[in-house]
C-alpha cells in the first residue's frame, strides 16, 4: 500500500523581485522589495528579505559589527556555482536585514576564483573574512578544464571600518600539507578544501573548521581546524598565531562512514569542550567531541539526539550548528535519510541543552519551507541582536533573511520539561467515557487551501494491530472527509479526501505495540503541506522502514469536511482513551507536552 498518494506541483520559483533605491553611501544602496503582504506564515521563505547578489549566491553569513549594523559576506558571481568570475563580496544593513547596501567587492570578479567566505568580528571592531583563493590560478587537471573554487590558498582580508573597505593586502593561512593532500590528484602541490564553519570565540581564542579533500572532486573529505589565541587583540595580521588542528597527519574522519565526510562546523560547551557536526552520504550526519581544544578528537560516530539514542537523519546537505547567547544550542538539518544533494525543503531545527559535557537535542520542528518542494535551501546562518533571532538561507540563486519567532526556539529548549496540555485552537476534547458513545458531532476542519491546518491528538490502546481498524471516520457518500485507521504495516494512517484528491500518511512502523497505551498526535500543516506524526513524544523520521517520517499533502487538496457526525472507534480492537482536535497545526513541542499529561487511570 503506498504511504502517500499526492500530486506534487513541481513548478519552480522563477521570479525574483529587487527594487534598487539610492539612500546615500552607507549604501543602503539596494533596498529590496518588502515581503508579500499575502504571506502570513513567517516560516514561508518568500516572506523573507532578499540579500543582494550577482546571480549566484552562497553562504550568506552575517556578523553584527560594533556599530550595531549587520555585515553579510557571501560568495557570488554572474555564472553558476564554480564558474569563472565567482568571488567574495560584502553588503551592509543598518536595519536588521530589511534593506542592504550595494555589493562591496572583497575580491574582484575578474581575478582568480575566491569562494566560501566566513567572517569574524573582534571585540575591537575589526572584521576578518577567511576564504578559498585560487592563487596559483589552477584551471586544468590533466588535459581537462575544471572548476577551481576549492583549489589553492586559504586566505583572509580584514576591514577596520565595519566592512565598507577591505585591506589591500591578502594574507595566507598556514595550511600544512598532510596525508590527505599528498594523496590528492596533485600529490599535495595543490590543496583542495573549503569551509562553512563561521568562526567561534571563547575567552581569547578564535576557532573555525574546514574540510580538506583527498581527491578531486569532493572525495575523501576530512575535518581540520584553525585556532588562534591572539587574533582577537593583535592588530598586526603578520603576528597572528595560527595552529592547524588536530595534531598529526590525519584529519577528523572515520573510514566506516565513507568518502563523503565534509562541512565540519563546531560549537563550544561551557567547560571548553568542542563539539563538531558534519555531513555524510550515509543518511545521517556525524559528530565528535574534543576535550583538549581541538588537538585530538573522539572517534566520529553517527549524530544522535541523546547519548545512546536515536540517530538524526540527514542527506548530503549542510548540518549547521550554533550556540546562542543563552548558552543553548540550535541544529539546522533536513530530517530525512536521503543520500544526495536533494531534499532541502523544509528545513528543520532542534534545540540543544548541555548536560554532563554533552549536548542533548530536542525533537525537531519545521523552521522554514517553500511551497515548491523542489526548492533547495541550505547554508544558513543565525543572527542574534537585542533579544531577537534571524536566520539566513540560500537557494544558490537567491538568499534571504528571516525573522524567527523566539517562542519556537524557547519551545525547543524547554521541550523535555513541557507538562501542559495545549489549549489554543482546541475545538473538541473528550475523555474515555464520552468516546464510548461511538459518535459525536464532527468539528469544522479548516480548508487546506489556506495557511493553517489541524491536529488530531489521542491516547489509544490496541488489543491487536491488524489492518483496517477504524479509529476515527467522517466521510460523505462521495468520499469527502477523513479517516484514521490501522494499516498492514502495523501503523496508524491518516487519509484525507476532498472528493477528488486524496493524501495519506502513516506513522513509523515498529512504534506501536498491542496492550500498551500509546499517545499519537497527527499534525496537518498546510503551510509546508506536510503531515507529521508524533508517537509517544517522538517525531517520526521513517525509522528503519524508509528515509522519511513525514509526508506531503497534495497541493490541490481542499476541504476535508465530511459527514456531520464523526464516528469514534467503530471497528477498533482496543480502546480510545481520549481525543483532542485542534483547528491549527500543533507545534511538536505542544504534542510532546500533551504526551507528558496522560489520561487518569480508571
């Protein structure tokens, strides 16, 4: 039985709207079109503020400069990724990302390729930017022309006027030749690397990670880290101390996770422990800890929500981690087990808290989405200022800034302590006794051509898990309505039908057991057009049965209001212990809060 029956609108986002205004040199020379008024869901990326670029746009990373403005560094160019003319540039915003200055070249478009910039602002106000630079102007491998945006030197420039102008001189980082380089296509004469790790600071130290490649192109990756104990205070760039870590000839990798181990990025815990996350093509990211400042690392292992717990699922996309000013952590990932570059919509986020020298992560929430499932957003950055949060992302041809609801992040950080039943949007609630009547008046479900959705939340005990047991059902004769029932996979499925179009999805296999009380929340989120299941406090991820634990709703699906009577457990072999219906999609944290409030024992 197919898990999802839906027609997907594959039309890609084609139009971009930029309005250029001249407002004086601080450039807000390129003020961008305001978000469309019709978009009411802040998670929809089309509601964000566009960052200027030349056509291609990657890694829009932002620092708040000491004058309170935002400085964004990015990789851009008039061609596609990796083509000649790719270079690094900057742009400035004085109004927290709503409008931006014209682009300021850090490297010119007519020079060697310059790419993958990551910025650092020091307490004294100087801004450094580190990036790849094809200083030897390598253009071929053997007799073929190649893209050269990951070849050459690791360099930096700096700005002492908040990013308006940049040092004339370019300074080279001491990337030592290691076994990875000696095994590459140039036997170490040319190095292959790039970095997505925005530098972090702690005490007097600055540290950032990068990935070396042992073979062109994108093969045999391993993680390395640059550490400086004086860059935050030393005015002479020639006197900055640099250590390339880990010590020895091998970078951070483990052979059992394959060739693709890349995009290493780090955060620091309260005791100075470093935590690294990076991507693979094994359907999950990897993690490692260093207890000695990056000199040595624990053996990489699959990244998990908690020690000994469930693995994260994530394809070959940037797994970005941040430490917020409150000392807690955030993790951007894709929440599915793909193994390629696809499937970067929606973006999901987890909150992390520190315990016993490790990070414990929350269950994920949808952070950002685009209505076109083929949109691929990645390479995000987190900005904090004045108690507010923003996140950037790019689809390679357009990058945006998005104000983030701080309540979502707070829900993530306190998720494990949620002990309240969600009340907002609750349109139906009944304990066991009322459910034994077998039928109740059906509530009105929001139409799925709007921005909302709905949620079903219930406690249930099965005597057995045979297929075809109906838990809830309200259909008109023509089929319009909804049903919740068991499947041949020993799961529970939601089916939606507007009389012409159907969509269906079920929970992960293996979670439900006979004679046990289970809590299920089924969340229909019309914004990203996604159905999620939360079973006993866990957001489904596909388990061992498949890469996805969430399914897409057919974009043509409209009203699923069926019969005026909702049938309760007409063929359930077991007992429905409670039922709540909401006229909005619950956050997963709310569903987990409901799980932490079981029905009273009878």
